[in-house]
C-alpha cells in the first residue's frame, strides 16, 4: 500500500506525512536532515517498505509541516516525531534519521526509548558543529530570506556530497539544491538554533534501545570519529560505514539501505 503525502493532524500541529508499505508490517519512521523534506528518502522507499510500514514526515520548519517561530529545541523535534506516531496510533516503531534527523533519534533514545524497537542514527553526532556557527547561519538566513536560502543552496553540494558524486550525478545534486532553496527561512533558522544548543554527549549512556551508528567515510560534517565516539557511549551500539559524504542515503543508496535493513533484521 502506498499513498501520496498528506497533512496529518497531531496534537502538535498538522505535519506533512507519507506512508508506504503494508499497514500490518512493523512501523519504521524516517526523519529528514536540515534543509530537506521527506522526498529526500525516495531512494529508500522501495527497499524499506518491503518489510516495514514506512512513515516519512517533514520536520517542523520544513516543507508542509508547521513553521512556527523559533528558536526550536530537540525537545520540540523529538516530541513532534512522537506526536506523528501517536496520531497514526503507532505504539511501537523503529526509527531512522539522518544528520538533524539522526540527532532527533538520539534524543528519542534518551527520552522515549521505550517507544522504539531500534534506532538508526545516520551521518550525525551527539553534538553537531558549534553553537556560534549555527547562530551565525540562523541570522544569515533570517536577514537574507529567500536569497539567504539560495546562497546556502549554492554551497550545499560541497557539504553534502563528494566531488566525484557531484560531477557524475548533476540531477540528484540539482534536486537537492532546489529543495533547500525552497525551505522557509524562519523554519531553517529555528532548526539551526536547535542544533546550536543541543549536546547529548553526556546522556548517551541512557540509550538502551538497539542503536546503529552509520557514518559516511568521506563525511566532513559528522565524521566517522563522531560515530565511533557515540558507539563508545551507547551500550551495545552497532557501527557501520558507507562510501559517501554527508547525505549518504542519496550518494550510496544501495549500501545505505542494506546497512539499515541488516540492522533492523538483527534487532
């Protein structure tokens, strides 16, 4: 069963959601990265929905989900994910998030681990970047508006993909750039502020849900070392790498899909 994206009314607002796969299959919710929408998961839909009821949603501030005034926090973003599951009457699910979405997964593991059978944290870290840089980026897009978002879109390929991938896959890169350029500046800035203030390094030991830490071997944003540091802090966490940069699900979809499916099958 597959359906187009729709607006789902939750206790925390109306979120844009898409659902694929057998309604009776185990639920798997996917959480997007900063500057993207649920469409970023297109290369995963066929593979993951074969075994799961696949739930994708636009994070707050992005796409068709609520753009409320910032700053946001990961308390907000984590509670949003739970609200989506609640509205769909999903008591238990697996979770997979990339970058900002992966950090949301860490928050959920710390604060709501009982709701999840497994958590895949991809291309992420317990502390992503530094506070000053995130606050500067938030200010830049608030001041620049649509032009500020276009400036980010122009520079995004170097953060998201390897040079070889950019050269060989211009259409994938173009779509990703087009997507970030269309994100609401306030929503983007407010999520930057959530990233500026969140540091889960001291809380990793509270995560008892089976966890996968997946890193891109060429990721300059959230590195292999970041994933290894999380593995050291999360009891029993699994670790895997794929040959890709930051948006590994787009650059190496087959390897990404296989790593996630193998992990979910092992839990």
